[in-house]
C-alpha cells in the first residue's frame, strides 16, 4: 500500500530546504510542496501571536492541496505554535523540528549535558529545553541565541573569517560547560557545520534538526504504510512556493537544497492569508 500525495513543508524562508534535502536523500520517491514565506522572513523577531498567525496561514495553504503530512520546518514556529497548528490540522500527521532532534540528543549524550543554539525567539521559547527535560530531568541543557548566524548564511559568508569569529564568539561559553551534544536549532545552521565543529571540537556531537526531522517523517510514513513507493523521481515532481523572490533567491535556494531548484512559483500574501492554494484562488 502506498500514498502518492505530497509532503507539505513550510518555513519562514528558505532554510527549511535543508529539511527537504534530507527527505529527498532518505525518500527519493516522495514529492514535496514547499512554502517559504520570504516576504515576511524572519519570524524570530515577531510576537508569539503573530508567529501563530503566520504559521497557521502557511499550514492552511499547504493542507488545501491535499498533502499527506505537514512538516513545520521553521524552528520558531515549531517552538511557539506547533501545538496550536496541530489542534487545527487534525486529519494528517503534523511534525516539527524540535522533538526529533531532542530525542536524538537524549539518546546520544553520555555526559548528560546538551547544548542548543538557535534564533533569539527559538531560545526564548525554551521548547528544546523543556522537551529534553521532559524526557530526562537529569540532563542539563545550555541554550544560546546566535542571531548573526542567519544573516551570515543568507549572505553566503560561511567560509570567511567573519564566520569563524562569530561562531567562536557565540560558542566558546557553551564549550566550557562540557556539553557532548549540540543541537542546531535553526534550519540555516547546517550550512555552518564545518565552522561550528571547528570551534566545539570533534568530541561534541552536532545534531542537525533537519536530518532528524526527515528521519522522523520516514518512520511515521512507514508506520502508516503511506510512503510513495518506488520508481518515481520525487524531486522532479515537487513544487516550491515563495511569497517574495529576492535578488539572491536562486543562490540561496541552491545553497540550502544542494541542487538547482526549479518550478518556483511566487504567491501573493493575499492568497496566503486566505489559506488556499494558488490553483484554488
């Protein structure tokens, strides 16, 4: 038994393409409908009420296109509004990026010391810390907001001295705590993996929330017998929606996805706020 319907993924911008990349790698037959709310990015500086509103608009847009699973690839929305979205989207599985990474970190930490880095809103929400402590109250969680990391990635500065200095500035204190696992609590951060590993050292396991979210999706679809089956090229049949095409859009999208992106459609915020697909609007 299989289910050929697509997987819906949304993020405030293009960082969630790192989740899509891992899904294509693990499940190459799966189609994805990706929505990046680039016109209103970043979400990390918004109020909780606005984050919930934007997240629900994104969810309604994708669910209007008959998806079989919704992945909230935005760490900010996952931290602040995931339960709210689940309450309003009950016909399909809805997963975020927080729980899968936390489960992996709890399994892998030997020292019972886990670090979490993310945007200011993600860290302020405390979702990673709460989730980890609910699993094992003995674990100490050390969180750090790294607000410069997203613009560094957006500007393509990953292999520069600016990045090395910024990573060292944010992470030296975390290293001193004795953590042995570090969760990348933002979908942009995997592109800084090399620089981060260079600062924290090889004794610290770095956990990409995008990778573990893709694995969680694979497990859920397997348990539901809802995989797309074999013999199809999911990437070729996928569609990508954005609310604004920025000057550096193509470079950024290719950077996050790892391959040249195609089939991009711009949708107006009026359509997104209406909560229906452009085909229905």
